[in-house]
């Protein structure tokens, strides 16, 4: 895979470039991610914050996670696409929503988290890390 990889929201109001490979790609099966994705899980690529260059206006949203940490999000105010999540107390890493990338081949999760809340019909592939809650 060649970097940078371009990404954007559905309407194109927010664009970005991912400059280097993710540190980790995981699928989260928690109920909140099921709501976010309107599917069985949400895919996230953990990246260094300085490895992504964003353009365009983004809106903010946040909630308290079960751990007590703040789970904050940036999203396009026009189309509503989530761009990334982050913990304000750890600004050096962000949780990019990689399905917005032009090349989605990197979104093969190597870990599945919150499998204690996963949909019963989904089978986790063999050979990946599995965590009942957060890793």
C-alpha cells in the first residue's frame, strides 16, 4: 500500500490524507458502535494524530465511556459522517473511521473488542485477537 491515502466524508466537505499505516485496526462490537455503524460492529484504525492531515470544518460530539474516559468524535456537520474518535486526555492518537478512505484494503481488523456484546449471528475470523471488553 502506498501512502498517503486520501479520505473524505460522503459529501466531500471534510477531506484528509493518512500519511502512514495505522498502529492497529480493530472491530468494536459494543452496543454504542452498533448504533454508530447501524451494523454489527464499527471498524476503527488507531493512528498517530500527526499522521493525518484534515481539511474542512468538523463538528464535535462526546460521551463518557464505561471506563470513565471521554469518547469524543469529529464528524462532518453537513452529511454527518464520523471522521474519527479520540480521547481528549490522549491527543497523540486518534481512532480514524477508515471506511472513509479511498483505499479500504487496510480495514482488515486484527482485533475484535467488546465481543461480550457482539451479535450472535456474526462469527469472528480465526487468528485475530479477541477481547470480551476493551483491549
